[in-house]
């Protein structure tokens, strides 16, 4: 039976595109969705004659209040939904809990040939990432429409000297033939990013202002281009991006529920942190901290650590990382995790537990490991703060092996728990390797530049900071190098690198 409050909210729903929010009795947002027609989409949840699977029933039973935000188009609803889900991480938005279903928009804005593309895995590479979006088809359609307003390149064609067909169709800036300057192209991309970030109204006002300025200067060609952009933006409200026929898949995260039951946790692990170490024989030693909130990767909370000393000892490196994480300062800034997953076996877990206990500030935090070889869950019987549920272990067709103070749980790789822990572990590994690789490249690039006669560490750092990479320094003109180092050193660098083409590899 619907409450009077819900009845009133349902009757007040508008026939507009937008994003809707479901709250429970405690006021927590438990689900966020998008709609091409809010009135129709939201009411579908409460129609008794409509078939609902148990997952949807579970959600509907908890809904105590409804809120919504009206937007101008389906495209705006798609972009706003992703932003709101990332911000609030509602526990019923399980589509975001399957990494294979997520897609991000990648814009390498600072490149000398910026492109716009899609990716499943954001990297720590300096590019701008937007998302995640749960529907690859919908976001592709959205970017296809936006490309008509803000032309962009999707890839760089090697040795391409003529403008591509996409340029002649009005979809590409035509950097190859200099049809658009790099500065103008970046301005265009900045506006595309503003639109994706939800600044449509501000963007239109900015374009209208530029159109009027161009008209006053009698630059009627420029004014016409701005006018066309404005009209194209306004026409986006008429485009169909997803419609309300999208498949709805909502349920509680079985993996988290089973994890609570198996480990006998006292509370739902809303914040899970994963840690991994990466180095090359003790050089450029780094550690990663990834965060999953309500089972969803929360990339804004990721942190990376550079160890104080380069030591080829993963136990020492893990101890230092956890000690720094559980310092008073970081606990106050980042909060206390509910569960910590260490990438490694008994040695890594023991080192992490020693650091946690030495901190004396969060001794009740649950710590477990995940050993790579057999994908075994590693638990310290005395210190991991868990109480194993052997009945569920049997039900999941798993078994336990004891080794001193440790117990190793082996579960089928197809279980929800294993998949969740693998996802956290793999993400921590990816993030650590990415950071290690970037440090290694900078170190190698720096040492290469320092090997040039007359170029010391200070000059090498200036070059890498300005150009971003050794390859970019190699491709720079003498005039560009002189702006950083002066004419004399610029000439030395260019002559040395031009004679040493093998250094590019």
C-alpha cells in the first residue's frame, strides 16, 4: 500500500526528461535512474499489474520518498545520471558494480593531437575521464550527437597529411591541414567537457556573448558559426538517446551480502580498501590504495604512495604503506575503512596487521589477503576481526586450510565473493603498476637527458615538466627548446637527440 506522501509525489511527476532519486526511511538515496518521461518511468515501479522481478520488489519495498531533477533532453539526463550515481553511490545501482558494463569518455586534452575515445579502464595518464556510464550504446549516441556541435578527432592517423573525410562531414577539426589551430580546437574540447559536466546553460550564454561580439566587429562568418552551434545545442532536446525502454536491472549486491555472512562481519562493509605494491627489483617502489564504496570503485578516493626507501622487500613496503595510511592525519582526512584487502599471502597480511596494530587507532578494522596463485582468501585467526561461517562455506562448495595462525579459504572462482575480491585486487594492481610505470619512465627519461653534456638534473626536470615526456622533447623544435633552456643549451639538446634516434625506443 502506497503512503499518502508517495501518492502525492507520483501525481506531481512532470512529463519531462530527467533524473529521479529514491530514498529510504532514513533519507538515504538508494537508487538513481534516468527517464525520457519522468511521469511514465517512475510510475512503472508502482504498477501492480506490471510484472516485477524479486530484485525490483526489494527496491520498491524500501522506497519512502521520491525526488527528481528536470532537464532539457535525454542526453542531459544520461550525463546527469552518471554524475549523481558517482556522487552518491546508491546501493541498488548494481549496474555500476560490474566493471565490464562500465564505460568512460577519455579526452587527452593536453596532447598535441587531442582525441576523444571510450575506455573501460581509466589510467593515470593525464587525460580527462568522464563517467562511468552504464550503457555504452547510449553514451556513444550522445557523443555522436555532440560531435556535430563540437567536432573532435577520435584517433591520430600516422603520416596523415590531408584532412580526413570526417573533417569534410563537419565532425573533425582538421588539424592535419591546419584547418583549425590547436588552441581553437582545445577551446572546442573545453566546451564539450563543460557540456558533459552539466554546464549547458552557461555554455549557451557564453556562445551567445561571443556571437554578439563577432557581429559588432562585423565578423559575420564567425558570428554565423556561433549561431549554428547555439541552434545545434538547442536541437539536442529533440534527439532520442536512450528512451524509457532500457532494461532495468536492480538488486542488492549479493557479493557484499555473502561476504558479510561468510566472515561474520558486524556491519555492511561500505568502504573497502585494496592495497598492492609495485616495483622492479626494488627500484621505483610504489603502493596503491583503491577504494570501493558500496561495492563500487570510487576513483576520487584512490591514493598512491611512494615509499621512503627503495627496498626489494614487499613485507617492509606493505608495512610502511599501511602505517602511513593509518596515521592520525590520514584517518582524519580519509576516514576509517570497514574492510582492507591486501594483495598477497600470509607475509603481506602479517606485515599489514603489524602496521595497523602499531598505529593503535583502528585495531577493529577487518584485514584479509588474497593470494594470487590459488585466489585464496587469507585470514589471521587472531587478528583479522572475523568469525567464519563454516555452514555458508560448505554451501558455497569452499574449504578451509589452516596453517599456524592463518586460515586459507578456497572458494570456486565463479562465486560472487571471489569475483568482488578479484575486482578490488585487480584494480589495486592496475593502479600500482600504472604509477610505477610513470615513475620509471620519468626516471629513465631524466637520466637520458642528464647524459647530454652540459645538461644537469635541473635542466632535465625543466624539459620533462614542460614537454611531458622524452619523446615530446625529441620532437620539439630548437625554438621551442630555447624557450625552456635558452638558445645555447637548446642547440646542444637537439643535436644530441637527433644523432641518437635509438633513444626513442
